[in-house]
């Protein structure tokens, strides 16, 4: 091969190598466009799924347990009979109180007839009237005690704990069952520091991730007035009913993401795009000119920074910004002293 042929091959090889290198660089370079948005401070915390309120069910009267239809973990519907005690004594007491009420009414009727005939006295009539009211109240209490010989489910829910068994004596007011409602009662309890609680408001929308679910919105339902024993503030995040219906379990660990907008604007850029900080603590990123596609380093004051993003200060009416978010390590460009005017 002559010298011209060898020279041609050398030039062709150099061109192909340049093209290949440019292709590799292009593949490594990723440019994304960012719009101005309100600056938000955000943080994530883990919490535990539980019930906001639980109810302890107890009998009004004493007696021996003769029926129980549920155990721990069982679900029930509103109006279901959950347990009952022996009622023979309660029925007898109710019947006796009813007989006393009938007798008191007869005595009052007799005193009324005597008054009408001019033979009675006001004092005897007043006493008979009082006896009727007393007997009526006693009968109502006996009737109520008989009604409360059963534990009736006040809502659709689940049994959390069972404290009694068949034939066991039930003392008045002592819990037999502990239950919880399924409706508007599931919360994630999250512990926050004093600084974090200052950025949370009642009714604020946060995002939650539970095992086996996609991220969904939930609402801050309770904020304590004082910190707990560990100097942390435990808030309640109410889980939407649509998520509850899919099936969740108390004790599951949930991730809660809390964000709050500030009265400031900026470009929300991934931390991967940050090249370095300059002497004025400004963020240096690689910006691409929209028209010429020229790449230049540009410095921005920082509005906010977290574990994933950095907010570059901007005005609400600023245009979009094209930033190299990946591959800037492979690009050699001149450094400009351009900086957002602040």
C-alpha cells in the first residue's frame, strides 16, 4: 500500500475513534430541565400502625359469664352479641320492681279518689305521688341492669384482648373485652423532635408507605401539647378508609414523609447534579444553554438542602433551567463566574 493509502487509513481511524469517544460521552451525559417551584422542607420518619382509640367493654351488673362469642383477633359487626351473664336474678329483680310500681300506682289512684270525695289529705296524696316516682325509677334501673347483662358491639370492629372466660364471675365495671373500631380509627404514630414538630400542622397532608402498598396521602390527625417521656412528640397520622379496606395489620411499620412549603422559590435539583460548593457556600452545577447547547459551570445560592435534593434559589417568574444531573464528571468545560443575582 502506498503512502497515500496509509495516510488515509490513519485519518479514518482517528475520525472513528473521535466519534466513538463522543458517543460514549453523550451516553454518559444526562441533562434534565427544571422549573421554578416553591421550596419545600421534607423529612421521613418511621412509625407504627395502630388504633387511635380502643374501648373496654364491661358489664353493668355482677354475675357469672354464660356466653361469649368472640376471642382475640375476631372481627364483629355492630349490634352483634359478644358476651352475656346469667340473668335469673336480674329478671327477678326487674319483676319485683315492676310489681312495686304497679302497687304504688294503685295507692296513688286510691288517694286521688279520696281527695275527690273530700276524705283524703294533701300530705297522703303527695306521699303516694313520691312513692310512684321512686318505684318507677327503681324499675328503670332494674330494666337497664337486665339490658346490660349483654355486651353488644357498638360498632364494626375487632377484639384486641379477652379478659374473661365461661362461668367466671363478672364484677361490675371490670373489663371483659377490649375492642377497636375499624372506621376512622387506624393511625400511624410517629415520634418527632421539637424542631420537626414545629413544621407540622393539624390536618396537614403527608405521604405514607406501608408494606405491600404504594405511596398514598394521609392526614395529620393529632398533635400532642407536650412531649412524652423521651422528649419526643408523638403525632397521629390517620389512614384513609380506602387503604384500611385493603387489609392492614396493627404493628406494621410505616414510612411517613412530611413536607412543608416555604415562602421561597427555587429549582429542585437532585444532589447528584451538585459539583461542589464555592467559597460563598453557593452550589456549582453544570448548566446547558438552551440555544447553543454550550455547557458552563454556574453558581447558585442555596435555598434548602436535604438528603436527596438541593434547591437553587430563583424567582417565581424565572425560566426553566437545563442542568447536567449525571455525567458532568466526564465533561471538561470552562468555569464561568455566572451567578444568580442575590
